[in-house]
C-alpha cells in the first residue's frame, strides 16, 4: 500500500467503522492531515496579516471576541470538523486491528474533552469561591494534564502495535497478502 492509497482509503472509509486498519492506514492520514493543517495555517497567517490581525492584537489587555474569529482560526476549525469523523473511524478500525472494540476510540475524543472541561470548571469554581490556594489549583491543573498525557500515551501505544496475523472477530487481516508473500518467499516455499 502506497502513501496515496492509504490516504485515499482514509477518505473512502470515512464513515466505516467495520473492519480493520493497519498502521500505515492510520498514520499516513495523520501525517497528511498535519501537513495540510500547517499549509492552511501558513496561508491564512498571510490573510490574517492582510486583514490587519497581528500577534499584538492577541495581547491580554486587548483580547476581544474578534481575536477568536480570525480567518486562520476559522480555517483551522473548519479543517478540524472536516477530519473529525474520518479520524475517529480510522482510529476505531485501527483498534479493531489489534482486537480492541472500536468504540474505545470515543475515550480519546470524549475523554480528553471531559477532562479539559472538568479542569476548567474546577479552576473557575475555585476562583469564584475566592480560593487563593495555588497548590490546589496546580494540583487540579497538573492532575488533568497527567490524565491527558497517560491517555495519549496509551492510545499512541495502541496505534503503533502490530496485530497478530490472521483474521480476528473484526475481519480479515489487512496485511494477509503481504504476510503470505513474505512467508512463502523467505521460508523457502517458493
């Protein structure tokens, strides 16, 4: 499978959770999507400058609602929404390739959001109650960050693991043709 085939498959199976996805089918789209996001950021940074937005307008004393509606921010949000579902389904198929239920992919999406919102809520509640105990605020903040880091490491390990050869309950081995060719060629069974 070439890089372009992997990226085409990413879009062709954008709404398909059934089956399995090999590592290349997961990681190549991640790389391409990152490159596209960086290109969008570069292009729209010029648009931002042309429209009068600059880093100076992001200073805390001048922070306004318009600072969050820069063309670059809007382009990034749109791209993130475009790739949201295909990225979820390819992660689900990748998990199924290592024999883990694909619905666990929700943990990486919803879990990160819940932890982030929980951290913000806890900090706002502490500040609203007049708590000036910075140790508690730091504990909540760094505890949430630690949970996010642990979750990221676990899912990273899941996405780089190789599956066992052969079919599993989620489908056929996506590398079956390559595995059989490798075994036939290198075990002297030509």
